[in-house]
C-alpha cells in the first residue's frame, strides 16, 4: 500500500512540474504591450553615440602614447578622479570635456583591451554625491582613451563628477 502512495506522489509531482513549465512557457510567449525599444529605454534618453574625435583629442592621445612608449606594463590598475567641469582632481590621465556629461580620459598607453569601472563621485571627502548614472566605453578611434558619459537620475545628460578605474591586462 505504501508503494502505491509513493508512485502516486511521484506521478502527481511530475504532473505539477509539467503543468507549471507549460504554463510558464505560455505566459512568456504572450506579446508585450510595449514595443521592444520602448520597453528597454525610457523616452528621456538621447543618443548613445560618442562625439567625433577632435584634432586636439587626437594630438593629446598621440602625445600621451609617445610619452608612455618606454613603459612596459604587465597588468595595471589606475584611477582618475574628475570634477563635474571636466578638470582632473587627481589620478592618471588627461581629461577632455566635449559637452554636457561627455568626457574623454586619455592615458599614455593602450587601454582598449582593458576593463573600465566608473562611479559618480565628488573629488573631496565631503558629502555623498548626487544621484545619477555613468557609462564608460573605449573611445572610438583612440586606443589609449576611455569615453565617459554622465546623466542625472531622469536619464538626461548632466555634468557630474566621477571616479574612473581602468584595469589593463
């Protein structure tokens, strides 16, 4: 008798599992009420493209690479603290400000194969920084630079200070 109940319990367990998987598959297959692009990005966001490289930026990048050519790096972690107005507070690299919330940090060595991490911050030890968002990416057409974009909490471009950490292999 006890073996009959075990078999029945196993059958019920498999039936519940099969029904829950089938029900979940049906729920997932239903179309979304929103178009895919609207579901991913809020309407307040603008373009996510980088501004074109300026002649000044290209000269700065080439000069930094030339100056750092004698340095052989194994693996390096460096940081750069940048004020909201685009001036470097401390750390490594040269900062170029392109527009509202758009910055470029140029290093004396190639960083395009590295990893980048940024956070909104103040350069002083005072206070908690404002809420916001920060994005980082390798700088297009410049292998020794990182592009940083800052936005306020609503997703609109905003000048915010940040700390950038780069790790190069």
